C-alpha cells in the first residue's frame, strides 16, 4: 500500500483551495501534528472556507505566525479572532480596545 506524502498532496491540491482546505482539515481532525508545516496556510483556508471554526484552530495550534494570522483576520474583519490573537501577542491594551469599541462586550475579556 502506497502512502501519500502530505507535502506532495498539498502541492497537487494547491490549484483548488477548497479541496486543499478539506484535505488539511481532515488531517488536522485526525492528528493536528500532521499539518504543522502548513499552519499559516491552514489559517488562511479556515478564514476563507470555515470562519466559524477559525477560532478553534487558532486556539488548538501554536504553529502559525501570529502576525500573519492577525493580518488575515484583520482583512476579513474577524474581531473575536483579532482579540484572541492580540492577547496571544501580548497586546492586551489593543485587544481590550477592540472588545470595547467593536464588540461592546466587556465579558469577552476572557478571550485575551
């Protein structure tokens, strides 16, 4: 039985981002360690195809670039995710400002 190499499959699927999302999501669900090398790409794909689960990915993994993830979330205006990422980056003041100004919900301070 031949075993598919993950980087090779990712390369083959790179022209179809939706299939690539589904493939990496299935791998991540099976074993998050399998997708470590593609964490930044995975953040981008979740933001595009499954924004409701993006925060779960951000919490479950620490192998993505915080800055890149923040920029992706900022472009899409995903405020709770931006608050979470700012908290992980240690920028609690900016996170709190977002909570107050954009979410209007101080109970969300727990996201930081």
